[in-house]
C-alpha cells in the first residue's frame, strides 16, 4: 500500500479500524486542516492502541490547532510517557505550558527535558538560563531580607535581552512560539520568528500587530533600564 495515497489509506482504514497505520491517515487530514476527520481517526485508532505515541501526537496537534491547549498538554504528556525521546512533543509541550502560564519549576523541568534530547536547541538554552537566572534573583532577594540590610533599596536591573539568533526553521515557526518567546522576555527572538512567519505567508495583519506589541515591550524594558 502507498502510504502517501490518501484514497488507499481511507479505504484500508474503513475496513481495518484496528490498524496501527491510523496516525498516517490522521496526519494527512491534519495537514489539510481537516481537524474533524483527523480527530475522528485518532479517536478510533486510539480506542485500539491507547498508548500509540504517534496517534497521541497528531491528536495533540489537533487540540492545539483548535485552541484546546489544556487538552493538547494532556495528550503530549501521554506521548512523552510512552515515547520519551519524542523531541517534537517535548518542544510543543514547553510552548503550550508557557502560554498556559505554568509554574516556572514545571517549565524548567520541561525545557531541561528538551535539552537532554537536543543540547544544541537554542530556544531551550535561552529559556533555562532565564528561568534559572530568575530563581537566583529570588534567592538573592530573600537573603537580603534575612540580613535586614540597612542600605537603601535599589531598583533591580531588568533581565538583559539576548539578541543571539535562535536559528529556528521555517517549519517550526508559529504564533504560539512568538507568544512563548514574548512571555519569557526574549523579544528579539520573537521578532525573528515573526520574520519567518512572514516568509511562510501567514496572516500579515496578525504579524504586524505582534511586531508592534513586541517593539512596545522592548521600548518598555529599555526605559526601565535607564
């Protein structure tokens, strides 16, 4: 059977709901943005193969595309549980958890998992450094309080924005990633991803609005540091 032939897959799946090939057909529907059919195929297939990580990952992407981030997060946990080396799922989980505003400790654990799978992942490196840097600042503040320093309080320096490029592939560039980078204070990297989205031909109005928002945030940080 030609796994790239949609009609062949559809006919085969109709007669073999129990097939382990269901994620292939579901992924075709996903790429066509036919989320209803992708979800239906996943639900049927996972009824026979509950722990199929490929099927769970397709379903997670469907949930994300439809804005069901908590459900996507749940599916990604399943993927990583049964396929610990699934780097794409690990990265997507970090993105979604950041948008959902999960605790820094949980984010740190998730991004460190990405680093374990890919030590060269620049996004993970930036996030881990920033989160651990924030933790060190909090520890420093607590120590100052304990010492009851008599020195006059000074305004804490804002986190310095790294302008180092992320070198993200066009395929991985999404508006979700832009939000992730904004939430972590990585504004120049967010602009880089917006450039990639422009190359992909994504919504120009959305790109323009995001650019303006990011530039406003950069100006705010610069004023605070003066």
